[in-house]
């Protein structure tokens, strides 16, 4: 980790499953020493046993995904010896993160009120479902619930269809990222003032915050953004799925320049001259006719042909399966996958590389730790 921006920063994390571990994964990939606090008697991080793809005892592909490059110590925070060992680590650390239910950090003594007496500069970062000081503090909660109650599912999919969940746990990942940002802000503040703090984020708040400009429109204008056919943008057209000769693509003419250029490259001069499509407002008002007209043009060529023809000029992307997305030659070109050594994977364990580039290079990665693998390193 030498040479990475967070080299020398130590973060203890009482973490489980996805949201919290995703946030600390980002910090580990920036060079922080992230130490997972796990209780071996309880099986450690529950994601170690999440199937269907297991990697020997107390390990899985799912667990690896969120814990690359971290360390693991086994401690029982509820026992006197475990608590004493934990506090010794706190004295030598910059932050303590957790993604427990909102009522748990106080019960386990993971708040700044408690740990600040051990280390006045410690930053305590809390990620929960509904917050620590709310009427729902003791509620369990997960990403999918937030997508439902936060309005996501009725902003996704086709008009008149059933509510649709995003295929990935986007609220988990956003909240983990916000926890990481808040934790780093807390550390910078502690460096400046000598005092640590509590930093709180929760899935519910993050989901609402991600409503972004549709929320602003509703709060100020009473306008409720609704689903449009083909996942179309609420105010710009065409910015939506389009049919090609052999599949689907996503065309985004976000500015008048791109519409005009698309008409030229697509040999669709008649659409450029059509009064129904003269300007963003007109195209949006005539969305159904625009969709039909654009489909007729895009249907003349394959998705691959359009990708090549529009490449670097008009924003367009092929709609790919997960397999095709990962096997995309551009992924290999940019080095977004890597191969790691793992004792239970004879041929190596393939992983997504870090999204960060530090001085032009992606940080090297290592496998996730075995349960309690680093106890000896810390004299535990």
C-alpha cells in the first residue's frame, strides 16, 4: 500500500454483508489498512457463507467481492478480554466504522461518546438502515426496501407495468460511498482540531437523496416525474432505448448538437427537417412519433454497426448482457479485471479491479482475509 493516498491510515470495521464493506473496500483500495472485527464463534461476517459459490470454509465469492485487501481479527466485543483488545486497537487507529442496526452501536460502545475517551481523535462512522436517532432506529433494513419506499421502483420500468427494482444494490453502494466520504472528512477534521466525531449515514436518507432533480421538481413545482417508454429521459429526447436490426442500444442526444450530428451520421435528413422534431421541446412533446421514427432508422443496421458508426461522436452504447459486458474487449484494454491468488482457487480468483487510478495506475489488489487471519499480527 506504500505510495497510495491513504497509506498509514488504519480503520477498524464492524461490518457485515454489503453496504458497509463496500465503503471500506473503497478505502482499502486507496491504501488504508482496513481491519475487519469479526467474532469467529458467530461465523464472522455473514457474507462469508452467502452462496451459491463458496470458497472452502468461511469464504465465498460474495465475501471476496466486498473484502479484497482487508485484514481480519477475531474478537468478541461483548467479552472483557475482547473489549480490552478492541480498545487497544482503537488507540492505534484513525476510525471505527460499522453498518449495524441503528440501535446497536450504542449497545456495543462504538460511538464517539465511548471511544473518544479511549482515543480523542477517533472517528466513528455509522451506516444503518434508518439512522441511529430515529423512530426506526431498531428496524432492520435492506437496499431493496429503500428502492421500494424511496420511489425508485415506480421511476423504473415501463409505464403501466409493475414496479421494477434496479438489478443491482445501488442504494447499498451509494450509502457505502457516502460513509467512506464522511469518514475521510472526519479524519481530516480530527487532524485539524484534534477531536474525532460521529459520522452517520443511512440507506433511507441516501435513497431519498438520490431522487435528486425529480425531488427538486416535486418539492418546488408539485411535478411528479413518471415512467416513460423505453426508459426515456424526463426532459430530453431522444435519450432512451432504441431498437436496432438485431437488438437494443441506448441513444442519448443530450444537446441539439448531438441530435443534428445523429441525423447526419444516420442519414436521416428527413427527421432533421421534420417540424415535429425541431428542438428539444418539440421532440419531447412528440416522443411517441420520435421513437417510431428513430427506430425505423436504427433498424437498418446492427447494434455493432451503430456502435462503430457513432463511436466518439454521438453518445450511444450497446445494451449488453452481464457476460458480454465483462467480456467486452474494452474492459480488458482498460484493465478493469484482475487475477488474484487464493488458496481455494487453483486457477486463481478473478476480480473487478479498483475503480481508482493513482498516478495513472490501478492499485494492486489481494484476496480477502480468512476469518481471524491477522490475530497473530496484532498479538491477539
